[in-house]
C-alpha cells in the first residue's frame, strides 16, 4: 500500500483532533557524536492535552467513537503514575465528557505527579487495593474486571482499555508510522531503527502494522519496561494483524517475529525506576537538555544504549527514539529515588 492510500483509509475513520501533528523529529548531535552514529528523537512528549504524551494518538479515535455512540462518561485504568489515565482525563474534559480512572492499589495519602493533575482535572479516581499478585497479569482478565467494577460504580460508560490498547486506538499509531515514514524520507535516513518503550504493546503494534503496510525501511523495536502482562508478544502480534484487517489489508504477524525485548530492562517491575534508567535520565538531561521520565522512557533509553553497545542494532543505521512523554511522573519522586 502506498502512503497516499493509507492516509486516505485513515481519514475515512472518525477521530477528534487532540494534537498538533506532525510532532518534531529532532537530531541529538552531542549524543550522536559520542556514539558515532546518528540518533534522533521523535517528540511525542510535546503533544496532547495536560502536558502531553503519546496516548493522545489512540484517544483521537477512541473518544470520537465514544461521542458517536452518545456516551457521557469514559472509564479507563492504569498504574498510579499512568500517563494514559491523565491524558484520558484531560481529553475527556476538553470534549465535555466525565472521566473515571480505576487503580488497583490503595489511595495514596498524598497526590503527586499525574495523580495531582488528575485531581485538578476533576477526574473521578477509584482505588481498589487488591491488585498485587506480583506476577504478570492477563490483559483480557484485567479489562473484564474493570468493566464489571465500572458498571457497578459508574453506570453507563464508554470503556477504554489500558493504554488505549485496541484496534481502534492502534490506528493512532498507524498515523504516527505514516508521519514518521515521511519525516525519515525528508531527512534522507533510509533504513533506521525506531525504539519505543512498551507497556501494553499498543504503540508497538500500531507502528509495526503501519510500516508493514507501507513496506517502509523503518524497523520498530519495543523495550518492555514493566514485565506486567502475560503472553505480551502474542498479544502484540494479534493486535497488529487486527489493525491491518481494520484497514482492509489482512496480514498475519508471527509471534516469533515480534520486535520486542521482553523483561530484560524492566528492572524491578512496572512503575519502578531502575538504576540504569536513572543514570541515563541524568546523562541525557545534561548532554542534550532532554528530560525523560523514570519509569518508561528512561528505562527504554537505557536499554537502547545497552543494545547499541553490544552491537545488536547494527553498526551505522540511524536510531530514532520515540519519546512517549510522561514527564509529570518525575514529580512523584524524590531526588534519592532517582539515584543511579
């Protein structure tokens, strides 16, 4: 499929505008010089309402669907510092919808970071202290549980899966794939690696589907930052296939080919900084004036640098890091929490 046809098919599906696109693709000159190869930053941190982040892209399609169906309340869930929950709350308020956010943890005594922004936005936050378990969870089971709780506590609502991870939400990252495909061509990059943090896998599935449809030379690589979900590669492969089918081009994605580094760089788990990520957070801030967040992008960036050092990302192809945002989470931590 050529780029013009993919754009036409995407435009045929209703969405509400929540971001100014395209987001910038910026070189990191000092880091590039230090590594001896070109490194770029795709600035998804600069988009969307309430301090931005990549989850505005799937929400453009999901909230358009909520409005089309006549809903007045939206429900989603996430970890305490979920960027997706915060952007959902802000986007819902912009559109006159009532946001309800579910968390499987006790309510903290102090609201900070994204939780503080949720409170300022007037989001209804529901805390259920029975998440736990310690091991990976089932995405389908957790979605089902939130749906049941939401029927009891909220009533009629539009449900948005964690991270906006769905076929409809995935279209937002097909749009991003098309956008970055054009930008890479304009920069003369040719084949390039595109590295992104992976929580639920929705962003990776959308990018993978988009570049497969375009036969783009861009190659996605997801770095798992949480080790949170069971059978994540299979879920990503299935979702990528469903996204292609929704766009009229069925395609099978083998689980064995999912471009994901699972658990290696997740540290102690979802929502927790890692020493390696903390070190990179400080180094990039001082080298390029770029801020990462400690629980998503810093861990993924650290993983990317480790893979580069080990020669696992080729020798001279450009590297593009997808900065998915999440800066408000920084303010939920003390300086000592971010020690390397």
